[in-house]
């Protein structure tokens, strides 16, 4: 009976080989067809996000913002019904790719959006490269998505990591006169990018040194040894915590518990003091600076309308992640409107997105760079403050208008530099390439609210 | 080999299942095929773990590290150095063998719970190294842009071709592993599982048999890793994190750790549950967890165990359709594995 088994296996092998040989020309053209919308008058938007895992807070905020924009439009755009399909990737690359494949291959989506973390965005953008489906990253801030790995189907209406931090570093060095900063960061692409922007801005403004220590994200909840090794006697002006989400909550809590907030100033990157994590932080951090593209007390009619609507729908105040999702989704809907619902030509859809008027964006006027499809918008320097009801919020103090992802640099010069990592940019400002220090200042610091 | 004896109906069933699998891309959508590719590469991984558990009685938590290692080698040499087929793939298997040998000669000195802990430590060391090494392995960002090759004019970027290649590789590998299990080596391994001391007394080189079994299992994990890297196009530390290892262990137990085909059945069920339930509810992890729990609670021998018990039960005539002759045979021989 061994012979019988061998016979069967051989038959199967031969059949499969024959079939694969014959099948190639017959089946090959099939996937080349563009994914057609499943039903007439229906546009499918896929949203992939980390609703569970380390950044679930941002994922949740992102979802709420996107849903709010869709509900305001009544799930209709350009005369067609909009269907939103959400998938959770658990902040895992294998899941992110698998869920993108599910959206593309099974649901036949027309537009892909979402993405919370930087690496997630890079992975999904890499997979989507040859799919001819527009990709609109929301909170994912790795600059290479719209720089070195840019492809024409990407439209990012939000931000890159370095965008806000470059302004922040420059501001600290020029306005505060700080010379040395001690940076503790999460060891992956988004904090590298934030740190890179910070170091460039800080050194250009006249700083001397940004000492950096990196630790893998989510690997520990005990930062006491890392905090204890902060050198207090070496003239550092501040500690920059370059991380967000659960790690930031743990770090900042322990920083305060160990009494370090009385010994040295604490500043954060864009996510460190973001809502909803800010609600879990101790009130002792009042006065800590951080930069972002939103501020909680932004007093413009657009922001107030958005805040009110968000509060009414979800019972909480919006954060940057929800604003980014809201504005990204609105760009998508307006582009579909502009094309009267005919989105069969994806290049035309991307062009329409680039032409969308975003001057009424809640976070301030935004325009899109036609070459790299990245956003140019306001950056706010913010300070953690205590509201009358005792809760913490990010109070804006300075505004810088029209900041692009390249900061004050010429795109060509910028792209010649290595990718931001945990070894680049150099820690000492004197080791910087001169062209990165010489760029003329184009930032104009306007008092917040004016 | 007994599963073929006097059982033409069952053989026909297997042949039909095989043909259905081979013809799969012709009658289902692209995503179903993608899901089957996932089942195949996770099947390799759980087969690797299930082989060690079922045949050798060794619960190893290092297998995911081998899975990731071969992916990293593909990324490093196939993408960054630009080597072409088959060099990155051969190097991946070679690297997996070397690492498995190094780990094996240390880990095989231990048994039971100590073995579990030491393999857990190995797996975690690999994960931490991948996460923290930013100069070569790119830390958390991982290596992107891994794509299958075009070999002899066949473009494996087409999902159908990739599926058929994976399927052929899978059938071949499963068949070879099945033969290994039934060979004198496999039986010696089973003996070591039951009583290592007695096997040593008889004169078997217990230590080296276990090391070789570990190497074989590592190659299977490595093969899965190669397919996974090509299919996802990216390799990151999250691929080899502990939660993945635990998930694979669960699939092995779900299918039935003591059965040869248990890990494959378990993986197929787990992957499909994930696909089907995540589309229905956001709390899909909870639902899947409860299903896992129920199966393990009512059948400690997994899903195959359920069918096995039903088949042995005379009252269930419907499930005995495929083995009406076998019933007597089973009663006579009382299969243990």
C-alpha cells in the first residue's frame, strides 16, 4: 500500500505542475485588472488602524474623527454612498499587510486610509505601491512615506515627525536660549524622525548638544533606572521624552514620582502630552512644552465647531489624532464631490485631493505640496496647563504658519541627508553637515491666537 | 501508513481534497487564496512546533525565531545585497540550521520545564536582538520591499503562482516529515518522548536524536519564514514576538498536538476563525479565545481528537461513513498517537 500512496502523491504532484504550467498564461492577466467598485453608486473606503495594542488610544481617536466626518456628510459624497470598512492590525506588521490584502483583494476598496504608527504606515505604503489605489495615511508620521519612498498614489494631509519638532527645537534654542538637551526616546522610526527634526532645529538655532538614549517601545513599564541615569550635574537644560502612548504615561508618572520634575525641566515630543493619555498624567507636569499641529484651546470658529460636534457625538474632547482623521476623511469626501462621484480614474482622484480647499480645516489652514503630496500647515508650541475644572490641557503659546515637511530646507539638500535613525543626526551640533546649519530662518513666531 | 489500508473511499476523499486545493485559484477569490497561503506558512511553523511536541515531547518556544531568522536573511541578502534565487533562500535555510544547531546543543541537555524555559529565553533573545539592532536589522522598522522572484519565466509575484509553489513545497515537506515520523528515527524519537532513560539504556544516542529532531523542526520553521517574508514583503521584530509564539502553540493544541496532522488542522481553523470573525465584530480576539477555550476544555486532544472519538463511537454512524471497515481495525489496534 506504500506504492498506492506514492502513486497518489505522484499523480497529485504531476497534476499540480501541469496545471500551474498551463494556468500561467490563462490566469496571469486577472490580477492586473483594476479593482472595480462592487456595486454601482457605492464607494468603499478601507481604514486600517491599531484599535488594540500599545497605540490603541490613538487608533480609537482616529476612528472617532473619521466616523464623525462621514456622519456629517451622511455617508454620501458625489451622489454616491460611502462605505467605511475598518480593520484592526494590532500594531503587527504581518496583520497590517494581511488586513490590507483583505481590503484590497476581498472588499475591493477604492481608497485606503488609516495607519497610526510610523512603521505601520511604511509597511502598508510599501505593499500598496503597485495597487493603483490612493493611500491616505492619517496619524502615521514617518517622513519617508512622502519623501524617499513616495509614490504618486499617496496623499498625506497631516504631518511628518520632523515637521513640528524642527520648529520646536529652533524655538527652544533661539527663544529660550537652551544649549543642551537630554533625549530619552522610543527606538523606532517615528521617534527617530521626531528626534531628527528636533536636533536639526535645535542645532540650527544655536544649541550645542542633544544627548540621546533609546529604548524599544513597549518593552518595559519600569523606567526608573533610565530616569536615575539622567546626569543632573552636566548642565542639561531639559529632558526630552521622545515617545507617546502607554510608554509616555509610564515614563512621565515615574519621572514625577522620583521627584525629577523639580530638578530638571521636562519637555515632550508631539504625542507625549496628547489627549487622551494626558488625562492619566500627574498635575505636576504643568508647564511642560511640546509642539503639535493642534492645540486644545485653539479659539477659531472652525476648531470650536469641530470640538462641539466631536463632544456631542463622542462625549470627549478631540485630540490631534481625531482631528487628523477628520480632516483626512473630509479631503477624501470633498475630492469625491469634486469629481461628482466618478472615481474610476485614480490619478484624477489624487489630483482632486491635492486641489481640495483646506483653508477651513479645524487645526488651521492647510495646503498640499504638489510634488510630494504632503501637508503644509501651522505648528503650535504648547504648554501643559490646568483648566478650571482641574483637568490638564495643552495651551497654545506660539504659532508658526505654513511649515512644510522640509522645514526651512531646500528639498534637494534635505533628501541628500541620511534617513533619521538612532545614530543620525549626530548628537553634537558641531558634527552636523554645514548645509543643515546654514539654512535661513523662515519661521515667523506669532503669538498664539493672533 | 495505516490510514491507507483497506480504505479506498478515504483515499479518494484525500485525492479530491488535494485536487480541490490545487484548483483553488480557479474557483475562489483572491483573498481566499491569500488566506490559504497564510495557512501554508503558519502551517509550516506550527508543524515545526507540533512535530517536536507530538513526536519528541519537547515544547519549544524558539521556533518563531527560526521563522523570523530566515525572513531576515531573505531581507538582508535578497533585498539589500540584491542576490538572486536560490541564494538568499539557501542561505536562509543554512543560517537556520546553524542557529538551530547552536541552540540545540545547549537546549537538548535539559528536559521538560527547563527545556521550555531555555527555549523561551532563546526566542526572546532573538526578538530583543532584532528589535534593538538598528544598524543591520533596522530595529522596529524592519526590512521592507521583499518580493518573490521570477524563475524560469514564471512570475511568482502573481498570487496564483505563489500559491501553487507554496502548495507543492508544503505537500512535499509534509510528506517528507510524515516519512520521518514513521521511520526508525521517528520511532526512536517517540521512544525518547515516552522514556528517555530507557532509550539511553537500550543504547540510543538520546541527546543527538533530539538535536537532529530540533534541526529538522527548525528547517520547517525556516521554510515557513521564507514564504511569509515573500508573502508579506516585510520582516519586522513583531513577526517573532512572544504573542506569535503563543498563538502558534495554541493552534498546535487546538488541532491536536499528538496527531501528525493536528498542527495543520489547528492552523487552518485558527486562521479562518480570525478572517471570519474579525469581519463581524471588533471584539474578535475575545470570541476566538472563548472558542479555543471550549475546544480545549471538551477535547484535550484537540479538533482531530473530537473526530477520532466520534469515529470510535459506534452510535455515530454518519461520521463512520468514511471508515466503516476501519472501525473494526481501530477497535483491534487502539491507535495511541
